[in-house]
């Protein structure tokens, strides 16, 4: 008998219900939720899911506030300028982040760090990512997001030990709700979606920020993460820092889409594009994305166009694939100087505050220099401590053997 039929008590075939009906019902519910969300903004589902006609920008390159009608905002894409207190805190984190980037680059040249992927020029994205989240939310960063992790409250020294080669992760992810920085491209997006899905099943008030670069959007894991998040409607904000290059590969060789934000509609979620060197706009768009994800338990994709002023890492020669003129053009859009000019013109930042912030940045840099210059204590037996939750008999035997060899070596 055909597997798609069933027999009644007399052995005759009974046609099953249409197996597509439940799926069609679920699909209709998904469409209805998108329709309801877009209607609440007074726009169509397409207008809701597609990014605004132009990227969101609130500050001009010279730091002056752009007229509201020229910010790229519109129906369904309204963004409020954050309050002065939040902007001053963001500026302080920007200054500290820039000082950390430059200090770590110096430590690499001194041989104190093995490698450092600088985010010099991308600090607005880093700071906005940390400040837009609530205390109970999660951040899933990449290897270039050290400043974001520190802005989330993690001790800078604990963040940097992995780049010295001491530990894969020098801090407790659960305590800070920040995952270990991911070096493999895009794997963290799958983990982020998993955490968000688990939080939704438990009924927890948790939003997950999944960070990646433009190169990550070419990976299969990117597709899987966004597709799962949209199908199961989990509260994840995918935050793409588009700095123009995947190491040396330009964006034009990765995607022919009008923007990376346009990829969102293909998965059934909203997408938006923001000037990633505009601290005000980055914080405003991330805040709204996190709020929407929390209130409606729906994923969103936010693309921030930015630029890394320094090489991919200290092992990279960026002069082979970009010229000095390009770098200089982007230097005129420096997020730190734009923010300083804006806050000064608004009377929010004065000389006293500037001096205090600069002093704190130097304190952080000094603590990093001291910690990274000192030789770390090394315990060879430590390699056995975190292989399994409970050591196996073989591990205990190997540990005892190494301990014996070390003891005999000290005697000799």
C-alpha cells in the first residue's frame, strides 16, 4: 500500500488531509505578522522590509546636524537623536576605543601581542553595538570587535590576552553576556541565533546582537543564520560592519546587491543601512533595531558602511589592494572628530569633559601596556584543566606524568 494512504478497518484506502494545509497556515501567519508590523508604521510590507531610499545619516562630515528631511528617514524609518547624556557616554567610549586601538597596534610592533585586528575608524559601530543593548541582552562579536567588548564592560586586559596567545578567551562570557570573539568567519551568527531561539522558548526578555563584517555575508553560515532566524522569528539583530574589504577582496567582488541591507527582504526580515561613521545615527538605528526585535520577536538586518583605516591585521600589506588617496578620503569622515565637533557645537562637550575623557583613555592604555609588557605566569599543567568538565583517567595519568617530569627538572 502507498505510504501516503491509510487503511480503514475494512482494508480500503483513506485519503489523508492535504499535507500542505498546516504549512500554508503557518506561512499565512508569518505574512500576517509582517503585514501587521508594517501597517503599524503606515507603510506596506515591502517598504518596511526594504531599507530607506538612502542610508540613514544624521551628522555631516564636519559634525554638523543634517536637516531632518535630508537624514534619509521617512515613514517607517523614523529615528530619534539620542539624548545628550547617551551621546556624551558614546563619545567617551569612542575616545577610549581609539586610544586602545592605537595602543594595541604599538604593542604588536613591540612584539607584546602576536596579532591585532584594529578597528581604528570603525569605533562608532563598536560603541553603538555595546550601548544599544540592555543588561540582559547578548552580544556575539567577531575578532575585530575588541572595542565593542570593552564598551560592554569587559576588562580591556581580559579582552587582549587572547591576542597575546594566553587564552582563547580571557573573560567569562556568561558574566558579561558576551560570547568569545569568533575568528572563523560567521560561525558566531549561528550561535547567536541559537541563543535567541532558546531565550524565546524560555520566555526570556533577551535580544541578541550578531556582529559580522561584509566578507561574512559571502559565507554559507550567514544564509543559514538569517534563514533560521526569520523562519522561527527570533529576536536577533544582525549587525554588518561593511568596511569595504574582506581582507583584500572588495565588496564589488562579493555581492551585486544594491546594498547588503537589501539581502534582508529575501529572508523575510527588515533591512536598513546607516552611515557607520556617524555615531549619532549608528546609536539611533541600533537602538530602534534592538527595540523592534524585543517588542515583536522578529529579526532585523542593519548594515553600517564604514572603513578600517589600518591594515586587516599586522600581517597584512593593505597598500597592495588600496591606495593612500582612498584612505585619505575616508579620514575626512572620521567618527571621532565628527562626534567631537557635534557635541562641542551643542554645548555638551567642554574643555573639562574633554580633559577628563582623555585622562581616562590614557589610564586604560597604561594598564594595557603594563599588563601586556609583563611576562604572564605559565603553568604547563594548566593544559589539562579545561579539556573536559571532569578529567578522564588518561588525562589524569598524563597530567601526573608531566608533573613528575617538571619536578625532576627542577631538582636537576
